[in-house]
């Protein structure tokens, strides 16, 4: 898959929140936020498109990597050992207590594009570099292993950490990560399944939401607080290529499952 260089809008947003901005063969759908932009991974030329000033985002500006023991007070992950007797034999298993989560397949019906997110994932980076990184990460060769190798393409998603329904959490995540304000009645619950069955067994619930350009909001998208998330829009043809034999994706299984579900159950049929 061809992922385009991420661009960030620096000129104030005006009256057309979904106007495509063309740089050569690159289409950037300008976000209402002055610090974020949606990136298209399916290029297209258009005439009479306004010129915007852009700058590179700094997702890959990562340094001072190190790691150590997990603090006991972590609000996200709590490791422990599970003991049990099976068929008369004592056994144990090391587990992680984590939050349940939601993920959302987002389809923009105005432009007929799937809306995904990209972000740097430390867990992916660690697994790519751990053999050469040393016990504390101090020996990582950043030239050989640039942070970009651990930037993943994912569904919009988030943990269940509030006393509200999963649908309400899914709605918040679509707004915070992708910048669309979706009414609850347009969030369709699809299926629930268990993730990380060897370590956590956490529940993830998959939703489907159809959005349009009118749903975009000025302050949404790109994450909250210190999150750094890029919004990525892909055509249906590009999505189909992701699931072909031999494709190599830096994505979790839930992403591929969501894409396959969409292509099987909701995607417009390709023209003959």
C-alpha cells in the first residue's frame, strides 16, 4: 500500500471543511483543525483547487527511547500470574489485566472512502528492535530502525474506561480521532470478540458508522491531549488490495477483520 507523506495545514480553516487540496498526485482533505489534516492514500488530480501552506507533522520525531519495569500504579496494564489445576496438574499462566475496547469501521459516503488512523506504536517498535536494543533500549540504532517502521494503520478505536455505553465511547472516539460527529443512532454494533487470548482475553466490540462531509467538526480529529494520530482515507480499491494474498500490513488483526467485514457486507459493488 502506498502511504503518502503526512501533511499538516498551517493556514486557518475557512468555509469548506472537506475541500480536497492537491499537491501533484497527492490529495489532502483539509481538516477543520488548524493542526491536523486527513491524508488520502488514493491520489487524484483536481483542477481549480485552492493553494494551502502545509508543513510536515512530527510523528516520527522520536528520541531518547528507553524502557524498564512497569510501575504498579499503571492505569492501563496490570500483570499478574494466574494459577489453576487442570486434569489434576498444577499450572500457571502470566496474564495482563487491561481495559476492554471498541473499534469502529468508518465509511465516508460523500467521498466513498474508508477512514482509518495511523499512529506510532511502541509495542510494535519494541518487537522490531528488541533483539539488538539491549536490556534497556539504549543500543537501538535509530538509523537502521527509524520510528516510521512502527507506525500502524488501524481502525478508529479506544478503551472502555468510562461508565457509559460502548456505543457512546465509540461515538467519542470517532469524534476525537477522526473528526466526525456521529449521532448514536448511526452507530451500528456489529460483533464482539476476544483480543489477546494468550495474555489478556479482553473484550473488543466492533461498530460500523457511515459519515459524510457535513459531520466534520472544527475541533475534532487527531486525538486528544498528547496523542498524535493521523486520519487516513482510503479508496475501496485500496482497501481490497490490503486483503489480497501476499499483502504485508503493519496493522492489528482487528483492522483486517474490519476491512473484510466492510467489503463483504457494506461496500458498494465494484463496477463491471
